[in-house]
């Protein structure tokens, strides 16, 4: 008995921002079936009928997260180079410019999922470091006395809810705040 061997691609999708004059401001949503259709049409456009017929049958988007804009795509092991090229050559979806990036290729879906979770954890940790750590002393040296005393003694940020509450408070206080930055 012969086993069908797959390769799994971890891919990110990002839409180019719209110019400010455009009427729609939301990014179009993709689904797993939309990504599969995009891949098959990219194979057809870039490799013709033969490339689409030989390599397009085994392509399937198994997972897509709209929040993270990350997809896991299955392809046959022999078709990996063609599928990778087709993913890279996708330039638009529904009239919007689209950028794709293959982050990881694995032999099992479990390893690709672990890589995706590791990247998500790293992004969350970097975001938390940016929110919690104060600015280095060399960039901000003088703050004018127009800041209220409550703004200088802020509690540490421990959750997303406290971060959003802090953002609302800072928007109200930013009207008269002036920060002087000495050049190093």
C-alpha cells in the first residue's frame, strides 16, 4: 500500500492599505475556500492547463484565521515547488492588492501548527514588552509640568482591558501635553 505524502505550508496574507480617498475602509475577508480558489487560479494563470491539472488536484487550505491572517495549506510533496510559487505569485483578491508570505514548510500539520503557535506567542510577548517597558531615558529627558500627577504614576498594564482604559485616559489628557526630546 502506498501512502500519500503531503507538505504543509504556513502562509500569511496581508492586504495593502487603501488610500485615504477610498470609500471602503474595512479589509475584505477571506475564507479557506477563497484561498483554495485563489491558489488554483494562480496555478492556472502561471503554469497553464498542464500545471494546473498536475499540481492543482491536491491543493487545499485546511485552516485560515482571519484575525491572524494565517493559513495552513496542504499540497502533494511532488507539487510543493509549484504550489509555493503559486502562493508567492498571488497579487490580488477581490480587487484589492494582496501580499503573501510563506513562513514555514513542514511534513506534518502538527509541526506547522506548532510553528504558527510559536510565532503567535512571540508576537504577543513582543507586544507586551512594548506596552509594559518604559521608554529608554536617552530619548525622553524632559516632560513639562503640565502633566497631571495621576498620569505620572500609572499602574502596570496587566490585561487588554486595562490597556484600553489607559488609552482612553491618555487621549483625554493629550490635549495640553508637550514633550521635549533632547537629541543624543
